[in-house]
């Protein structure tokens, strides 16, 4: 059953059960997202996709809120814009976004200035290089949950990684902080594919960025295979 509602003053037709984000995309209206990914279950963690719905006290996450007949939705109101800008500034002040070009573009679009939070504690983590396929740099992790989801019931059913720690100390990790080879990981690479910030990166790409040449990487990989 089709329903109609207003989004940014434009009459939108959507299927019953569609989210505001799905309806917006089908009608050429851009709502930014970070934690949302087509391959994973929407979880409304990052809140960058919030919109203003008439009659609702708080802003609503478009990735999970269903479109309703007669709704009046604003995706670019002053309140929405200010909220998105603040979220981006808080992210940029606490973590390394150097490998997150889409988020950096959002910051430019919304005029986000990370210097507004000079005393924010930055996330720090040593690069974990413990398997032949990818490295983990959790100083770049924004806890979007995408990697956990594809490793679990959304795709792979491997359950090799999950949330670890509490509060500000929360990060993505393995059970009992095991190395990747000691977990149920099958090195499928799906977690790397959905990571939006470079916290998970293919090892070859990482080594090239560290200054190694393709020949040096080949020699390194050959040596590892022989040791096995």
C-alpha cells in the first residue's frame, strides 16, 4: 500500500513500511549516513541521518523510522544542520578521520570545526597486525558496528568480533582479546569492505602506505608462507 507525506515541502510517495531514508533516496533527497550500510541491519547508532518530524519532540533517525501518511519531514532544517555539525565535530575531535573521505566531505559540507572541542580525549590504539589479510587500527574506529554485523548474523555467521569494554573504553575486539587466527575468523574480508574509516585495512594497502614496495611485500609474504 502506498502512502504520501511531505519531505522538505515535496510530496513523497512511499511504500508502507519504508523508512524515511529509503523514501528520501528514491526521491533524490540526500540524507547523510555513517553507520548505515545496505548490507547490514540499520541500528541508528551515529545519528547523522536525523531529520525533524513535525509533532515529534526529538529529532528522528531516518534509517529506522518508518514513513507515515501525512508526515511533515524536514531534512535540512536549522536544528538538523546544527545537530549534524556537532556530531561531526565530536567525532573529529576524538578520533583519526584521515582515512574517512566521505566523513571529511560531510565536515566540509556542514562547516564542522573539530577545534570547538579542544579538550576532548582522543581515541588511541596501536595497530594490530596479527593475520595475513588485514590490520586493525582502532584509533580510527567510530564504533559504527558494521564490521560486527557482517561478521555475525547479517552475513557471515562467524561471530569472530564484537564490542569489548564499557563506556568510553568500548572498542571492537575479539573475545578475550585473542589474535585473529585464534578466533573463528575465516578471513573473508567482509568486515574490511564495510568499514567506513580505515580502522580495518587490507594489509597490502597498509604496507604500501608505510613505504614498502610491491616487491618487498611479495618477499615478505613468501617468507611467511615458508615459515608455515
